[in-house]
C-alpha cells in the first residue's frame, strides 16, 4: 500500500471469527488470537456482525495508515464472509461505494445465493449500516463546521455516496438543526445550491445551530 496506485481486495471468512468474539467463549481458542490482533475493539459483545466488520475496518485503517477501507458483507447461505477494499484514493473508494449500493439493498449486505437458507445470524443482527452516516454527521457537526467538500469526503470515507449525505443534511435542515452559508457568510436557503456532489464548484459551509436555541 506504500505504492501510490495500489489497491487491495481482502477476503475474510468473517463468520469463523465473529462467533468467537464474545467474552463467554474459551479465551484460549485460536480464533481469538485473530480477533484480538485484527480488530480495534478486541474481544467484546459486538451486538451484530456489521459492528464486528467495522472493527476490522478501523484496525486496517490504523495499522496500514489508510483513509479508505470499504467492507461488504457476503451472505452465502449459512455462511457470512466479508470483502474489504483497501485504497489510498477517494475515487477508488467512491467507485466501490457505488458498486456496493448497486448490488445490495442497503450498501452493506450482498446475498450471494438467491435461494432462502437459514443464516448463522439473526436478521435483526445483520445491519445497522443505514444509520451510520446520520450518526457520524451529527457527531461531527456538533463539534465543528463542515464545508461541502469536507462532507463529500466524509460521506465517501464513511462508505456512502454524496447524495446520501445531502439526504441526511436535508433532514437536519428541516428539523432546524443546521444552517448553510456561502463563503461570504450569507445564508443559503435553496437546497439546490448546497453543491453536495462529486465535483465541488463553490464552497458552502454547514453549521450546527440546534444547541444554540436551548
């Protein structure tokens, strides 16, 4: 990954390790060595397989010094695996995000087989992925103002598309939690002028204002 144009696809049979991640399992099990070394959270109750996969993602980003790591869960009958794209490039990550949302219903889980089969994981455990961007945006906007360029980068890095960020921002705007300004500090009311897109033409600034009213 030190080479400027390198990208890696990493395949992990995630179901082999996820089922041994809970503290209740034998601490001497060999799979736990993988969990402790290849996740950011280590041995803990992850709640669902998506959280476990993103713990692997965070560990990869930190240890390989990458801004962009994109996982996709692969459901193959009773088995569940994960494919990770490792890249240094925003456009590479964006392309993987586009592919993921094209071939999955939620951008996260791909059913490799179309036939109905029992899964190792309960349906409600599979994905809390849809709320990830919304929660991340709110946490970050509460801390500091964000430009449209930063938000697009933020969304792509968070495994989403620019249009998803705009959808979440519109919700916050309608709830009067944010205001939007141009570089001259003039408020922008028309959402069509927010310029949340792959190619940024004009800078726009998003500010969290909900706490000011309390």
